[in-house]
C-alpha cells in the first residue's frame, strides 16, 4: 500500500507543477494548487515508508522537494497578492 502511495504522490506532485503553470493564466486556481500541494507533501512524507530501493527513494525525495517548492511559491504569490489587493 505504501508503495502505491509513494508512486501516486509523485504523479500528483508532477500534476501540481503543471497546474501551477495553468494557474498563472487563471489565478483563481492558485489557492486550489496551494492546498493540493500541502496534501501531496503530507502524503509524500507517508510515502517514505514505501521505500524499498533507490528508485522509490528518489521518487519520495523529488515528491517532497517539488511539493515543498510549490507550497513556498504559491504561498508567496497568494500572500503578496493579498497584500497588494
């Protein structure tokens, strides 16, 4: 089960990256992307328990890095956007 969580959290982190580029055209999706990135980050941490080889370890690390960067970037955009509005 944790192996599947590891794989799907990686897939959803890649989808969040794509959603970030779409959100630049449609700013209403930024908050959705922020919340999904938080969930993917937490699920990615749970996915560390499914590490059996170097490939799954790399997937887990990349999932955590991608989702953490997305949380920081979208959180910054939302915070600065609210300050200027």
